[in-house]
C-alpha cells in the first residue's frame, strides 16, 4: 500500500537533502516557520489563539520536507494541488494526521522499537503484542478507509484522489472481514488482555480448539504440520458455523481413538507452547501485510505531517492577513515576483512586512548594493525562503512568484558577528566556498550575503570578482548582496546583459523605504546616515 | 588400477596422511592465504586447508588432478558430485544428532535416517556418474568402484531396509485434536482447511518443539498413547539400530572430504566470474616456452573488486635459455604484484586448477620457493641480513632441482656492492639447480652480468608526475628520478576555479547525453 502524497511514485524514505541544508535553515531563518507550524492557531471570538501544545513532529516533518528539493515542475505542482485540497478541506488533513499519529503512539506503546530486534520474536510476550499490533492496524485502516470514502469525491488533486482510492481498494471489505475472522479465531491466545476486544468482549475465558495433521519427522518429532481448525471457544458459548467443521465430520471416527487428558503442569506448559506456535505461524502469514502496514503508517505519519504543518502556517498567515500564493515554475533565467515578503520574519512577528516587486528576467547574476539597514539582506532572504518553499511544493508569501528550479541550492551568509577582520575567518569562508564549488550541479543557485567581507575591501573585491565571474560563466545563478563596491562597480562598468543591479532605496532625506530599486552601485553604503541617526548631534 | 582417492591415485602412506601440515611459507608471501580464505568459504563445514597446503607428489598426480578438475567443470558432473556432498552432510548431521537424544526409539530413528542418507548418496552418485561422459581416469575409476560396491550383499541389505523404513515414515501421518486440555490422536490425513483459509498452503510450519532434539513431554505422551493402539511403525523404527549397528565404507567417507577440494575451487571460480575476474585452465606443454598473457594478482583483483578498482594485467614469456627475470623499477610500481602473480600461476597450475590469466603455458616444477623481505621487521643492518640469510639457507640447501623460485628484495640493508655480489651468487645457485623464477630488486646492476637472466622494469607513463602504469616490461633498468607526486591543493583563483567548474560543466553535459 502506497502513501505517495509527497511524490507521484515514490515514498519519502531515501530522499536527498540539499547539500548544506543546515546553513540554508540558519541563513534563511527557517526555524521560525518550523516552530510556528508545530502549533494550531485558530480564531476564537475575534481573538487569535494558539490552541494546542506544540507537536514537534510537525515542525520536524516540515524541516525535513523543506530541506529536500523537488526537481521537476510536475513534482512541484503535484504537491501544490494536494495542498490546495488540504486547505479547502482542513478537517480532512486534521483527521488524517491525527489518525496516523494515533497509530504511531499506540504502536510505540506496544513495543515498535523491539519489533525487529533479533530474538525478540521468540518471546511469547512479544507475540501477544504482535497480535495487538495487527488488531491496531486493522482498526486503524478501517477508520482511515471510512475517512477516505467520505472525502474521496470532493478532491481535485490527483494525489489525494489516488491516495483515497488506494486505501479503499487495498483494504477491501472482504480483506478486512477475513483479518477480523482470523483475529477472532486466535483470541484464545490474548484473551484477558484488554485494550482491544473484538466482538463486544464478553469477558469469558477462551480456549483454543486446534485440529492438525502432521508427520513424524526425523528423530520422531512432530513435523510438517497442517492446520485444519483453529478457533477460540468459550466453555459456555460455541460459535455457530455454517459449514460443519472437519472435526464434526470425523467425530464418530475419533470417538474411540487414543485420548489423553492433560493435567500435569509440564504437559500443559507444552500444550500452550504448541498453541503459541500456531499463533506465531498465523502471525508469520500476516507478517508481510504487517510490514507493509508499518511502512505505510510511518510514511503517512511523515507525509501527512507536512501538509498538516503547512495547514497550520496557512491558518496563521491568514490570521496575520499575509498575502499568499502558489508560485509558478519558469525557466532558470527568470525571477519575477510581486509583493514578495520575508515570510519567516512575518510569521515570527505576526505582522505584514514591506513587500518587494521585481522582474529579473534573462539574468544569471543579481548584485544588490545600497544603504545599511536598508533591507538588502532581508530582501535576499525573502527570495531564498520563497525559492526553498517553491522547491518543496509550498505556497509563498507574495502576490505572485515565478522562478526556476535549483536543486543545487546554496546559501553563503556572512553573519555580522563573523565579519571581524581575521585571516582565520577568511580561511573558513573560502573553505565553505570550496565546499559549495565541489557540490555544484547542473541547476545551481548560490546566495551570497556579504561574502568576502572578512578581509579588506580591496582583497575582498578581487576574490569576489574572481569567484562570481567563474561561477556565472559556469552557468550558476548567483544572487549576491555586497558591500564590496569596487567589485560591484567593476561589474557594472562591463554592462553585461546577464547581470542585474538593485539597490536599497534611500530617499533624499536619508529615509529608508526597504524597497529595492534598479540602480547603479554607489560608492558609499550611506553608513554615515546611520551613524548620524544613531549618534545624533555629534 | 583400483580406485583409492580422487587426489592421490596411489594412495598415501598412513603416517604422512595423519601428519597435520602447516601453511607453507609462500602462502603469506604470495597472498595465497587471502585467496585460500575465499576458497575455504566455499566449503562451509569442511576444513580443506590440509588439502591445499600440500602439492601433488608427482607430475603424474598433478595430471590426475587436472583431469578430474576438468571433468568437474562440466555443470552436470559438478551437480552430481555436489548433490552427493549434500547427502553426506545430511548423514553426518543425523549421526551427530544420535547421541543427543535419550530414548532408544529416537536414537534408532536418527541412525536409520543417517543410513538412509548414506545409501541415497551412494545410489544417486552411482546412477549420476553412470550417465555422464567422463574423461578423467580418477572419476572413471570411481564409477567402476561404485558399480562393484553396490553389489556387496551387506550394502544391499542395508539399503533395502533403510529405504523401506524411510518410505513407511514418509507415509505415516497423524491427526491431532486439541480441545479443553484433551488431546486425541489417530492415524490419517486431513486436507489442511485452515491453511487453505489463511492462504498458507505453501508455507512450512515450524515444528512445535524444535528447540530440542529430544521428545517433549507432550510428544512423548502423545506417541506412547498412540503406540499402545498402533505399534507397527514405531516398533520398526526402534529395531533398526539393533539390526544395523554399523554401516559405511571408509573410501566413500574419504571421497566426500576430498571432493570439497575441487567443488570449493569451482564455486570460487564461478564467484570470480560473477565479479568479472576470469580464471582459465593453463596449458602444460613443456615443448613450448613458458608464458602468460594478461596475468594478474588474484588476491589484489579481489581486494580491488570491493573498491571498484581494476587490476593491471601483465604478459611475460621465458624464452629458451631464460631462467630468471630480474625486475627493477619504482616503489609501488607493481613489481611485487607481478612476482606474486607468477607465484599464483605456478601454485594453481600445480594444484590442477585454473589460473589468473587470459592464457598461460606453464612448465612442471618440483616445488615453489619464495623469499620476501620482512618489512615489519625492526631489525636493520647486520641483524636484518642475518635474518634474511637464515631464511635463505634452507631454501638453497633443499632439494631444489627444478623448483620455481621467487625472491623479493633480498639484501636491502647490505652495502650496494655486497648486495650485487651476493645476489648474483644466489641467482647462479638457482640457475645451476635448474630452477626458474623471478627476482625483484632495487639493485639495477644485478640483471646485467649473468647469463640466462632477463631484466624487466616497472614502467612509468612518462608524465611529469611519474604516474605508475603497473606494467612490467622487458627493459634495461634506467636511472629515473622518481619524484614524489605533487600534492595538489585546491585554489580559488579564477583560473583554477574555472578549470574545476569546466570539468564539472562537462560532466553534467555528459550526464545529460
């Protein structure tokens, strides 16, 4: 049984992360999103309320899915469609996820971790747990099937339609009926163990009735068993069967045959071992099914969590009145957006930040310069976040966003505390550039934020010019925010068609609008303005 | 001629057979120990080391084995012998179970089942061999011997009784009903209705009391209740061990063990073939020159396979009158590997097996002698020289006529001149004793002056950084500076980076194709 909610024809296990996803998460500040996605938020009488405790699994699932890039538009639209269905039917995704979580929790309690340890299966206490797990799977699949049946016709997305169909068909009523019969036949084994009692739980002690055919194997031991009857019967109550059992047909023949009544505890011990073996065999028959179910629920728990997490973000964004849209995929040379916002900060502050609008077509290199505290880094981050969200099939925080797909996506952000001049730091920075170079692929995008600022502006400019030139010539898309004006000026002077320049807007009066406008890099970053503001009257 | 053994046509005196042999010195030098380990892995449950530690006694015996191995390489012959081995292992297992049970019924049951496996093994082997086209003297002798053996009256009686009992046991089915701690048992079969319901007709049920060979109390109770009313079959089982307390023929038991010598190698050979490592049967034509094409170090090929690296093969030929190769060349250039591959060639040829080469013609040698310098030895100067000589002396004293001799880096610590003189003497000695071989050395002059000695060199590719080609060619040793490979540090200058990225964009262009 397949889940296939994240990919058209594969499950989640075994996907490849971005090469340096840790840096991406740090540099783009994605933790805020993971944290926010772990909590439900709903509006109650006009007030926004966070109504649940954090479910860390949601944040983790979001982290894991966001740090693995999709590679084709088809894959991206596949998720987008499913997500739209989930947003339209919030109740469905809530129930789907809650169901999967419930299975996992109960399964953990029944010793999920122990399940595959060698030797554990030999223990009868474990066998009891295994029977319970089978029961849990059957009950859970039954609930899931009901959920799917009631929503199936309302979905638009291929992914959810297929999912529902798969569940309904794989876990047919006939199959369910059969599993329940088997579970009832072996209740003698786990009788008295509460939690799951089928058939109303009459509380009576069940005893096994087993008829088998066997050979006398090598060394005179019972061997080559075949089962003819396995039932649980209570002393007072006998299950009525439509057809006659084998025993009943043979009853007269057996009447005069050798019979032993077991009283000795050693013999009774042996008898229960025999019964255990029968149950173990039956569980072995269903092991492939159980393994399949186990994989299915594990995948479902992960995959549903992603959509559930996105749903939380979606509700939160709506509450904050953030504009959201599903991005479009275009070819790698284009990058267009309207009112693009830095989503992580918006979620963190629950406020609507300044949006930027830009159309950077047919460009391989974007250089952003301009005023300190003018929003350059925020701008670069907003693109980075949107790019990562696009590449995992999520919505973005913008009125419109179009970009290519860059599975080889890198961020190289020099954080303020790093920018002290120090040759050790430069070493480290270049080492990281070297790492990036080693892992570039055919569709690569690199975000450089204040890179090479750990040395003098002169040296830094030379390094930046060399590195950026080589990258761009090799077909890598580079978006960079820089203070290195000699570098920016030099590139600007060449007037190459594949390069775009933006700079942080600063009004005549020194006021920053946090908007990026096309423009020539200027020789000062207007740090003086800032100085004047911070230290007025000096 | 009568059949005795598939390894030794003449048999062997008992003292020699009983002596436990040590691993020959050349096993470690030639890394044959590593190869042998893999061959031994193909014969689980048997210790075949004793068979591999000893060369055939004579040229005759070598041919005797080669013929047998050639037959065994035919799949139908292999399968027939392999099946025999499996049966015999089942017999051994049944015999091993016998002392572990207590009741005389069970003891006799295991004994009967061992007897059945033994007879079945013999019968199947005899019938199998009768229908096969055999070329080797050894297997033909075995076939004739088996035809005689089964006519012995003792064997015939044993076989009839063991087969009869086996079929009785196979037909014997019980039906057991369990309800309310009441167990009823009778003879008969049922259709397995619940298994049909589960869809598990094809799945084997584990025996319920398999944790011990002994009958469990429940089994005992059930069987004794049953036996009271239906004694026939169980009584028959219990009588068997009294009627046939002993069975089996020593020659058959010996055959089983010796067969593993061939079967393990053939399985190993197939495994190598799966890995793309080919072994071929050597020719042994003394009238032609000894030579090989694409000879390689089998141990290295296996080690490299796991790391996905190929091995570099080499060709060689000993022209008439050439007795020794003296090999020079850079460190890590493949000299020792070449020497090892020659040794492996001689070893596997002598054992009658396939060799690691595309094609080879190998002469007969009485023995294989090796002398490798012990690198780990902390000794230097006098001490090391002493150590080397003390290992060399017995080699030179030994009846070394017509042996194959491999010497690797002798006298490294002696003065240059002394080393050359001593080396030349060693070569003289072995050439005088009609030996052939290979001498790996740093001493470039060594190959010069002696008759019947040919110089060879491990080649470099002529590039600036002296890349090794691992090719060993006939060549006069030259003085070449073997500078260390330049350690390349990555750089992020525009030129270096462009170069790196160019390689990368070409790669991606390739991968797009």
